[in-house]
């Protein structure tokens, strides 16, 4: 019995490996001419596969890339769902970054007319290209060719999450109800089905809801939440002995370092201030509201998190959460941490007005000039 159980278990493992390898082989050869991907869910229209799994399968089968990485990819599409440009804004492995951009260029994307108002969207991808085996060509980049028979789409692809036509109620079967039937002259209720009058395509549909504004809470890569004021101490992890390239020894070059991108509102400063004042007033705040916070601005301009440093009252601190998460900035090339101070007089009936010019600010930038390099410092670096 023990020998038979071991053989049966071994056969079961072989069967599982066969099924997994077969499924992986089918995924990497997915016919992109017959399926498209949803920009919100990142799922293919076949209902079986998703974009991340497909990218990993193609990387393992058709590239020399290996290892793992976390990417944040910017994708630009045209009105037909074809990718016009794709680039990885974050990531460490150049082979993976370039290959993933190649693979995404051949995926056609659907559009939801209610929410997809911009041609650019962003997506995080956890990449697992397999373990590196120490070969000389590991992570040697080569352009990924287009799938067989691939062509650009010439028709827009509408997301299946938005039905194109409302499903009419069947007219043959009357609805039975215990309540008395209203007289013919009575005004029909809003839920009743209007009678058919000729061509049903001319019937005016129900009012279309306003386009939904994407905020950080609707993105799959982050959730807007309050961050602690005190960060935990990072744990040191040695990377071994690191030495500069030989060409950089005994060299010195004064150059300008990286410059932070200018953070700008997606709408306007006055519109953002009005939005914050309205939300604070709804939460019962009147009079002075002053907040000093750090905002984590994601590359798409949404707020991924906020850290409150100081407020004028505890009530303002508890009511500012929804307003902080609703601020929207213009897209940035990378995640940016922005010191943000809001100071406003929220007018309420019977509330005296406040002169904001007489209210000081919490954040004061240090007025410190640029330290000039001493000649002995330069000489010491050259000698080392």
C-alpha cells in the first residue's frame, strides 16, 4: 500500500505539472486579434486571462529576461484602443522594462466612455520572468516581435461594463400584482414601462450619469489613507562591497542634481480650495481651518496617502480626510511627496469673518544660502 500511494502521488504531481505547463503555453500564444483588455480591470475579454499573467508568460517564453521587478507603466492609446506609446516609469531591470513595453504595445484596449476621458492611463505590474540561470545572455534585451496576424484596430472597442442598449421589458407577459390597476387616465409611475411607439430606437433613454472622477481610492495600485506621523526605522540590508567604476576615481564634477517636478492642480487653485471648503462645511467646520500635511502624489495625479502634521483644531483634523483624498493634480513622471498647507475662512451663517492675512503659516522654509565648496575640500577629494 505504501508503494502504491507513493506512485499515485507522483503521477498526480506529474499531471499537475503538465496542466500548468500547458496552460502557460496557451497563455503566451493568446490570440490578440480576437481579444481585448479592459483598462479598469486589466482583464481580457475572453474572461479567463489577465494582462499581468499574459506579460509574465511572454517574458518567460519569448525573451531572455529573468528575475522579478515591480513596474509602473504609462500607456497611451488612440481612439481605437491601439497603444501608441508605452513606457515603464518605475523599475530596475532594463530588459524587463523594455520588453514589457513591447508586449503592451500589441494589446488592444477597450474604452469606457463614462470614465475613460483621457488617452493615458497607468498600471502597476508585478513581473516574474523566472529565475536567472547564470547564462551569458541573461537579461539581454531583444525587441519582442508582434504576434502572428496582428493588426491595429480600426474600430473603437467599447467596454462591456457599459451596456450599449437597455434591455427592454417583455411586453407579452403582463405583470401580476396584488394592488389595484390604475385607471388609464392616471399618470404612470416612474417605474412603469412606457408603451411602444413605432421605432424604439428613438425613445429617449434615462439621463446619463455624470462621468466618474477617478481618485486614488479607485486605483488598484493604491488606496488613499492617512499615514503615521512617525515612520519606522528602516532595517539595514547590506548589498556587499560596492565600488565606483575605475573611470570615476579621482574625478570631481559639479553638476546640478535632479530637480523636483512642479506640482500643479488638475483643475485650478480656486476650484480645489472651493472643493475643500465645501467638504469641510459639510462636516460641520466653520471659521478658520488650517492644515499642514504631506501628500503622496501618484504619477497619475491622485493622492495615494496623506500625513497630517498640524491643524488648528482637532475637529478639522478629523474632517479633512475626504478633502485630502479628493485633491487632484496633473500627472507627474514619478511619485512625489508634496508639503501642502491649506488655510481658509469657511463662512457660515452668523460666523464672523477672519482676516487670513493676520493668520500665520505653519510651514516656514529655511532661508539658508548655498554653501560654497572650499578649496581644501576639493583638494582632499582629489587626493582620495
